[in-house]
């Protein structure tokens, strides 16, 4: 989604702006732009639809330079992706870049239109530049102009602003949308994403809600909404610069799929003892907090939500704890009941998903025992706002379609379920740990299916629809498989609890419909097989992924894909792998933009 980068430096920053924007590309965007303060202290703007490389060319042709500038990648929300809607937006000597949504922009637009303001875009963001100009006519002090402007804005925003009258300054503000200030040598930077900062500096400060800052090449001043100075010490990110490369793979998604075994091996080394989970892996004193938990509420979006559904199956199976899993965009607006001793768990790869952040903020106002987050980004808003946090340490996930973050979430959640099982079954822990420890070996075998998945992908590439079926903890894996396929191959896909088949989706089944059954060898095999027989009876193309030994009858059109034998608890982690490979190779066949699928964004920072 939208990304912000900016720099104030003793040297020219135009190249830094392009480099910063290119580090934000993975988030997904449809136009890009920048503003530089020229030698004569004028704001000079360049914008283009499409990719950052086009902006780079434009910059070279225009030979634009300056020591202070802001830049933006836009993912359209209000107004189509075209030139006039691209950021920065300029007015009256101000140039602004904005992430988030200004909810009262219509109201502000109407108010300012009456005062003869002419707007040149369809965006909500443009009103910010106009408001700044409006207040600059009423106040001469920069801080007064800013405070009055910020007071009028409703909604979420991360802002980068430059102003001709203060040409060496970048102004930043944040409310509900992340913004970081990177501290360099003779230069300071701003970015909505740590990934764009780390090649410049590892030292950074994050703005909290309702704060703003004024930044020059050698000074950073922070203020609250009342204009009072704030002191904040800097943090140092552990993230390294090399993590964001394809390492010889064709796509980030492919690299991230194949990284999963190593990530799990690292978790085993870092979090597990011989037969027990190491103490307090969910944060200081988390073990004693978890002992008192009677209920768990999971809240997440997309793939992270699918991970929470698996966790619900695990937790209710291994403990007496009641568990719910809910989509964040629903949770945040509905009335919730919080029983005594409930743990709220936010799951988010990025830690910046707007709906999950709002849900977490709502949970903080409710009577939860504690707030735990499972995230992949140490510097993220969700991690910062939580009482306890588990860092997945999966390395940056660049592909929009989540793969390694999903399995890393599952491992974290299996460890959470295991910790919660201690009260009701003291023997289960070592059993589950043994299964987790077998994962690297089993995943190596699972990856041997790659060739087979390439072949099967060819059979899917011309299909319009696909059904994925599973029961128990394989049901959320069916949901995740369908999500992966639709995200990157644009084939319509649905995940269903296999038992629901005849409650609707069976009507869709004919000889053109591939139906994938996920069937680990467990107590649900008979039921899944009878559901798949219903598909076969209607000429559907059946693909069964199973580790149950099954013989094929001659002339039977069913495809059985033999999975390696695996323990009951780890099956979701094993069965999702061929689903990821299948989607990847179908997308390869369809020649889609695998890492940045159309219309999607990696970090969904607006609701
Ligand atoms: C949630 C999510 C991802 C998905 C895509 C859009 O993000 O739905 O699962 O792959 O990147 O956002 P997060 O809260 O887990 O970062």
C-alpha cells in the first residue's frame, strides 16, 4: 500500500528518494511521485503513474536536485490511479505525501471551496495541503499552522510535508498510520516502513499517534497535539540489508516458500528444549500470565486469520480453553463480550494492518487479561502496542501472497496451544515437541513434490474455478489454499469444510471443476472420502492429498498425491506446502505478476 520516504541532508537527496521508493515497491502501488526543494527554495514535483523506474527516468530528464525532499508510492483508495491523484499534492507552497484516509475530507473540501480553493485531484489527501495553506494565512509560526491543520483532520494519517518558506525542514505527523524517522550522518530520513530505512541507517525513532515532528539534516524535534515537546530515545533495528533479495530465485514468493524449512529449523533451535518449550517465549513473565487464561480471542486478517482458525482447532483440542477467531474488520465494529481471564491475540505478519491495529486498540480499552501479538516486524505498531509479543523472525516477507509468515505463525500458535495445554495434559508437551522437531525432515520430503505440483498446475491453468476441501484443522488450510490460488493466479477458488459440500457448493461441480481434498491420515478420513465420492459422482476432477496408503483403481480419474507421513498436530504445516507450490506454478503458467498481484497490497494500512 501507500509508502512514504523522505530525506533532509547536507548533500543531494534525489537518488535517496528513488532508492527509498524502490524499497517500498513490494507493498504494492500504482503511481509514484516526489517533491524536492530546489536551490532557489521552490518546491519541484515529479509524478507518474506506474512504476518507480518511470519516476527515476523522469527525474533524470528533468535533472532535478535538492537537499530536502519527500516521496510517495500511492495505492489508490479515493480516486482512480492517475497522474492528478498521485502524490505529492501541492498548494500554496506546501507539498504533502499522505498514507491513510482523511475521513472528513468532503467536509473540509466544502468548507475550503467556499473560500475559493480549487482542488485538482479526487483524493482525500489533497485537503491537507489546502488546510495548511489556509492556516498559513492566519498564523505566521509554523507550529501554529501545523497544530491547527492536524486538529481539523479526522481519520488515519502518516504525513510528510515540505514548505517553501522553511526549505530545509521536513514535517511529519502520525495518527493510526506508521511513520519512522531514521537518524543518519548529516542526514535524517522519514519512512513509513523500516525496509526503506535500513540501507541508510539502523537507528530510528517511531512517531506515536497524535504526534508530529520537525526534521532537518541534523535535528529532530517531536511534539504532541498540544504543541508540547516530547523526548524519545532512538531504537536500533536488527533487520539486515541483505534480507530483501531474491537470492537467485525467480520470485520472492518462490524464495519465501523454500525458506520455510530453515525458518522452522531456527525456531526449533531458538524456542525448544529437549522435551519442553523454553521459558517465556511469548515475552517476560508470559508463562505465568498464560497459566491464568480461560479464553482466547484471536483477531487477524487474510492469511493471518486463516492461521488463527488453525489455532482454534489446536487450542480447543489440547486444553479446556474456549477460543474464538475473528476477522479484524468485523471485530473492530461489533459489540464484544469479554469473559474473565481472556487473552486477546493479534496475529499480523506486518504488524501494520489497519483493521488489526484498530481491533487491538479496542481490546486495550476492554477487559482482557492481556494482549499478545504474533508479528514478523519488531518495529511494528502492533508489537509496540502489545503487552506480550512473539516475533516470528521469518525475515522480511516481500511477496504479497503470504507463505513463510503463515507457517511461522502456525509454529508460534502451536507453541501457544502447547503452553496452554499444560494445565490439562502434562504429557502432551513432549509429544507435540517431537512432532515439531520432525518437521524439517518431513518438509524436505514434502518439497520433493515440486515437480508433481508443476504438472498438476498445468491442469489447473485453464480452469475458471477450484474448490479446496478439508475437515478439522485441514479446513483452514483449504481456505488458505483457495486464498493463495485466487491471489496470484486470479482463478476463482473457494475453501470449504468438506461437510458443507452438499449444502451448496456441490451445485457447481461438473467435469470442469477441480476439487482438491486435503486428507491427512486421521479420524476424519472416512468422512472426507465420502465427500469426495460425491464430487466424483458428478464428474468433478478430484485431487486427494493424503498420507493414508490408498490404492487407485484402474481407469479411476482421481489423482492421489502421496504426502509424507506426519504427526497429527503438524499436519496443517505440512499440507499447506503443496498448496503454496500449486498456486505458484499455476501463476507461472498464467504469467501473472506473482509477487505483486493486481489490486493487492502487502501491507493493508487503510481499512
Ligand atoms: C494480512 C494480509 C496478508 C496478505 C496480504 C494482505 O496482513 O491479509 O495475509 O498476504 O499481504 O494482508 P498481516 O496483518 O498479516 O500483515
